C-alpha cells in the first residue's frame, strides 16, 4: 500500500522537511557575557532548567524506539514514518542543549558548573517502563498508555509548562538570544510531536471504546504528577525570592492548565 499522504502523520512528516534546523547554526556569541552578568542564584536556576531539559530530551530519545516497532506490528505505516522523523528531532534537541551547556557557557559543565541533582523518576523509571512494555505487550491499552505518558504528559504538559519559564526569563532579563532561538525552534518541532500524540490517542479511542475509561484514569494520574513535578525545577528557591522573579504559583498553574488543554484536545477535538 502506498502512503496516505493526506493523513495527519504524513502531513506532519512532510512539514518537518521544511522546518529542519541545525544546533550548530545558532549563534552563541552573546551567551557568555550574559551568563557572567547573572547572580549565583540566577545561574543555578538557569542551569537546573536547561540541564533538566537535556535530561528529558535524552530520555525521550532513548525511549522512542519501542513505539516504532509497535507501529510496525500494527501496520500503521504513516505513523511509523512520522516516528522516524520524531526520533531524529529528539536527538537534535539533545544536541542543542548539550552545545549550550558545554560550548556557550564559560567553564566546564559538571566540573566548574555543578551538575544539578534531580530526584524525579519519570525518565529513569516511569517512561522507560511505559515504552518498553510495547516490546512484549501488543495490546491497544499498552500503546495508549505509552502515548499518554510520552506525547500527552512529557511533551504536552511538562515541557510545555517549562517553556513558560524560559520565556519569562528571556523577557525579564533580555538575555540569551542563542538559547531563546533554540527554544523557539524546539517548540516548533514539539508542536508536531504533540499533534501526532493527539492523533494517536483519538485514533485509539475511536477504534477501542473501552479506552475511554483508561483515558480518564490516566488524566487523573497525570493530575497528581502535575501537582508534584513543578517542584523539581524551583526546588531550593524561596517563593518570594525566586531568580528572574519567577512565580511558583503560576508555574504550578501552568501545569494544570496545559493538562486541561491537552485533555480537551483529545476528547473535544479542540485545536
Ligand atoms: Fe524534544
Ligand atoms: Fe518531542
């Protein structure tokens, strides 16, 4: 069977060709002096944010392959083609964050610039488990749960909430044009990944009506993640004295708002 070029996964795949970019083309020449102008707390928070995204992008790059294999078994060829592009794009995002941490900043990342402590288990346990289950469990429910955690939560809620912090930092400091350029390009890639995830969930819900209950259960589970996960980035900073004037309350609320927006995209078919 030839590809259905009008299908959503193929349209997203085709769109990715014209939106390719290279981390090596981004100008980091201003980042060093911008970094030197920050306070110690601002540096600590910014490295925690960027290193957290590096960790997340590495996690999603490592764990996407089982979805590719599962889609092959299902003979969902257009979705499989899209995931091939997504895997490349996730690796590109890792490269961007690593270049920023290693090349843009003065000092060695992990030596002069301490590697932050992270305590969450999403990339060490929850995501690997959900994705690797696809290697031995061919059920629609396992596929649904994997996409719920990967595309719906990690990309559609957690990363989306994180971008609000980046943009607040860029607006308030007027600094880091190279980091801002990369974040905007990554967000554009991630919009395609999230749209693909919404498509997958809608298709599975349309074909397996019993998954509607799993969806509601998973949204409830993710609401608990969304209440706990924001603490990771802002840990150690007093709410009234957070660098760049970041607000704990609005960051926490952005998680819940993104979760509700994603829920509505899947069930109400809102854009
Ligand atoms: Fe990514
Ligand atoms: Fe992504």
